[in-house]
């Protein structure tokens, strides 16, 4: 039974892990390490210098605390990637037989099998670790060499224990996330459903969007350090914030087509549908809105927010005639951004607010019931 279990686990998790992460492993353990150890330098370099630089990286692992820390962090990241892969495979329906068969063994035997699986997965890291330990022992770095080995074994044991606990847990089909459990009994406006979708299933995309937004804000302020309160600069920054959210705008269109196409059958006016979806962006842009209100005056803040929402409505309207073709949408967004830039540089940024609203409304009204879009 133990032999069969090891064979099944090895084929499912070990072989699958190496197939999935082959590119990463080849890059790290072949290109980088062979470069550090075996590259031949150009020019007149003495042989003893070549030997020194070939072993510099390996010796630094067992002698330099900073390099050692980076190596241990890299090992931890590798352990995280391997554990994430194993747990994702355990959650698949085709692996449910492990819960009914593999758990028949004792916990000790299960831990042993999972430990072997983790050792197989850690072979690339362990190989280089053993090489570094050998070099460290030769040069007298006994303590750090032992610490590295113990740390690697601790990572393997921790991974095996987590896999053991996960495999012995009761199978819960479609367990809702913490956000759904919290707001299960809330009354949710239909026009805010996309915000819940983002916070429930697109958290990473939302965080990356916020990071991009803050990078753009910081970059513009860094370039124009002497113009922090300039009206043109603030509108340019607001345009950058809106452009940073084009991925969320695009995904909202897909969400509306897939789940909210029935809205056209409800007795909602076109104006209500047109403006009500701004509730999503009032929530999703809340960090930027708070930043604007805390750094600028009330009138300036209201003008910037009105400019941002007019641009968002215009960007949303681009998706109506073009369907779900992302290429055309991105081209239109960047063309409009360039047009915004020209208007802003000539001091006409405020005029863009009513222009954006009127154009967005005209495009929306013309394409609202487009048969090719299936609704909104």
C-alpha cells in the first residue's frame, strides 16, 4: 500500500510540479547557477581570479549573512510555490480519491509519504544546498552549513505536515469566501454587484491596479516637483488614475454581459442605468478619492472627481460599439488619453467634463440595445 501510495503521489504531484514549473527551474538552476560557476570571462584574467569568482557565490552563501538570508528567502519562496501547487491539485475533483484511499493509512505513514513527495520536489534546491554545505565544511563554516540544512529540512517537514492536514480535512464543495460569508444578508444594489465580484474573485487584479495607480501618481509628481498644486498637473494625474483602471473597466463590461444582461428587461430608464454603474467606481476608486480630498481643496477635489468619472463613462462607452475586442478598446483609450493631454496642456481640461459626458451618453444611447452585445 505504501509503495502504491508513493507511486501515485509522485506521478500526480512531483511529475506535475516539474512539468508546470519547468521553465522557472531551467532558468534558475541551469542558466543562473551555471553562469555563476562555469562562465569563462573575456580578457586577460589570471586563472586564480577565475577560480575565485566561480566559487564566490557559493562561498558567500555559507559565509555572508546577507547572501545567506537571500538564499533562505529564495528557498522559502520555492517551498511556497511547491506547496501552492500541491494544494491546488488536492482541491481538484479528480484527486478526491486520495481522501478516500490514501487517508486509510496511519497518520505516521501519511506524513512519511508526503515527506518523500516534498523531498522529490525539493531535489533542485537540495542539490545546490548540499553543494554549498560541502564547500562550507571544506572552508570551515560549520555552523551556517548546519543551519542551512536544518532550515531546508524544516521547510520540507512543514510542507509535508500542511499537505497531511489538508488531505485529511473534510471536503467542502464550493465553500464561500470570507467576503460572501460577511455580506450574505446585506441588501446589495444590482449596480454594485461588480464591486463585490472584484473584492471576491479579482483581489490580485485590484491590488495591482492600485499599485499601478500610485506608481503613476508618484512618477508624475516626481517629474513635476515644482507644480504640485497646478491645475493642469492635477488633471493629468487624474487622467493617469483613470487609465490605470482600464482593465477593471474592461472586466466590468464582460461581467455585465455575462450576468446582468437581463437589466434591459427591467423598467429602468436609460439614464438610470447609464449613471448607476458609477457606484462601482465610487467604491473601487475610494482610495484615490480619499487621497484627493485629503490633499486638495473641496472645489478642486470635486472637479477632479467629476473629470475622473466623466472619463470613466467615456471609456465604458467605447466598449459598446466595439464589443469585447480588447485591442480596439485599448487603442481608443490611449487615443483619448492623448487627446485629454492636449486639452489639459492648453488649459481646457474643465471643458472635457461636459464633452466626455455628452459623448459617452450619445454612444451609450445609440448602442444600449445592440443585439450583438446581448444587453449592456
